[in-house]
C-alpha cells in the first residue's frame, strides 16, 4: 500500500471500531471487514481500491500462506481421525479414566501443558481430542477454548524449547553484554521467572479448569448454561468450524485402531517438530503436519478406511471446507493488523509512554505498552520486534550495562506484554485457532476469556510496579 504518513490517534480507530462491533453484533467477520474498510479510508484510499491493495499486502505473503496451510493440514488430519473413528474411540477409552466434569475440564488444560512446543499445534490438536469429553460432561465450548488458548502461547513463553525462545533470544542480541544468540538465550531463560503474565495466565487457567476457584464474568454464565441446560454452545452461536466435520462418519463394520491411526500421526508431528528444533533451531511444524497427513492417507488406504480414491479425496475436501470459517476470520485479522501497522498504531502507542517513562516505572510501562500493542494488533512477535529496541537500551543504561533484575524484569515485561494480546485479542491468530479447536463461537470465546486475561494482567502489572521500584 506504500508509505503512508502516521495518523496518530486515528490509527487506533479501525481496531477499536472492529472490537466494538464484534462485541455488539457477535459477528467477527462483519466487524473485522468494517474495521478494514474504515482503515483504508483513513489511509486515503477509496474502499474498493484500498481493500484490494490491503488484501494483496496482508495475505500475499509467506507468513499467511504458512498459517493457512497448517490449518488445512489440520482440517484433513481431523477429517481422517473422524473417518478412522479414533476420536470417538479415544473419548470412550478416556471416559474410563475421566469420570467427572472437573476432570474433563482440567484435561483440556493438561493437554496444552504437555503439548508445549507450538502455539499453533496445541489448540488445533488438543481441541478435537478433548471436545468429545468436555461435551459429554457438559463443559461449555467457551471454557474449552479458554483452556486451549491458555495452554498454547502462554506455555510457549515459559519453556526454552520453543520457536518463541529462539526468536526472543535473537532480538536480545547486541544489547549490553549480550553479544550473540546463545547469550540472548541465557538472558531469556533467566527472565522466565519475571514473565508474570505468562505464569498467571497458565496457573489461573489450571485453577479455573479444575474448578478450584469459581468462575466469574461471562464465563460463569456460559458454564451454568452448559451445566444446567446441557447447551455447550449458546443459542444462536456460530461455531468456528464448518458443518462438514459433522458429515464425516466412520465406515460401518470397521474397528478403529487408536495406535495406528491416532498415536502414530501424533508421534510423527511431535518427533519432527522437536527433532527439527534440536537439529536446525527452528520447528518445522508445517512439514510435520504434512508428513502426518501423508502417513494417515497411506495407512488408511491400506487399512480399507476409504471406499476408493474418490471417497478418500471427499473426506479430505470435507476437512478443508470445515476450516474455511477459521481461515476467513484469520485472513481479516491479518488485514486489520496490516492496516493498523500502516497507519502507525504501534508507534503511536509507544509515543504515549515516552513522557512518563522512568526507571521505577520501566517494567510496568513496558508491560502495559506491550499489552496495548499486542491487543490492538493481535501479534506478539511483532510487538517484541517493535518494543525490544525501544526499552532494552533504557534498561541497560539504567543498569549500568549489567544484566540485573531490572533488565530481566524488563525482558519479562516485553514477553508478557506481547503475550497478553496474543492470548486474548479477537484479532490474534492463536485466539482464532483456539476457537476453531474448541468448536466455539469466536466472539463468545473472546468475551468469556477477556476477564480472566485482564485479571492475570492486573496481577502482573502490580508485581511489575513493585519490581521496578525495588530494582531502582
């Protein structure tokens, strides 16, 4: 779309308008589209020309195509699971171990904790596996989406063996004594105890999931509806998954094999993801999914789970069609993120903090700024890239060039602040994927999760305020 002069406060209008409309109408696609149209008008384009250029810029790149291909691969994978009957069989087996509503709810959280290496894979894999159990025990889809979301990106920021850790370590290189990525990784690991938002988000979700503390806000209403009325979705909700998945049935007379058709594909994904991370320093998650889908196709064809090539392709296409609603919201989220960035939203938010930045306030201001940027843009990694060069020199200067508690708290505030929006913003890709994995209405997921995210963020902000003053 070319270079456009920063629009100051107007740069926030598209996202704010989209958020207001989304909460009012409960229609994420409509709301995001209106936000995009308003954004291109503010940028000085007519809607038709502006939208065309925006779509080309936001969606015509490797990043978006990569995410879409992951969703398509997962759609096919889940469709094959359904044809092989393994999800129903797993739910039947798990029912012998999980016999209470509390255990079913907590199971969704535990899956996210154990599948820690990818914020994309975690909700997409865990959702279809946990959903039959949570539905059986009348756990709302909103609750499942919240547990999936809290077990994805927040967990990734607390474990060094993820792409997040490598990315953040690379951003830290060159500041003070941090001369290379290895030293950056060492600083990141030391900053993990200071990632208060990540810790609070994960712990709060576990306490809520296992019903150790009571629900509050819209989630309480959703849980009471599911428990008392048996409605895991509210009346009129639009689950972020297509009806095609409901059309895929196992072949009559075919007995499912959990190990061959469920466990092995999962082991393929996990082994390739972790193996490529160890070998190359980057997680080849898309390649892992493709390998698993190809294995499923061959194994199921040999096992007689398809009536022929046409039937196998029909199952795969149904899986692809089922992820279209999620891809549509994801595409519009990318578009509104792009127009917000083009209008200068991130720089405007940073400029608001410059006047009241001090050593005592540095971690707190860093966290709040990161939270605002990530919430309005839906991108944590983009927030890290923008915020790190701004706050790390200040922290290093105040620390005298040493990596002390103030520097570590500032790094933790950058990570936690960027995580906040990725965790709860309606325009975040991970939030969309969690809605899809849970089969939840997207805006219902956002509305019910937001109070919990704000609660964790408030606790984190209080501690950052204390840490900043102690470190002065």
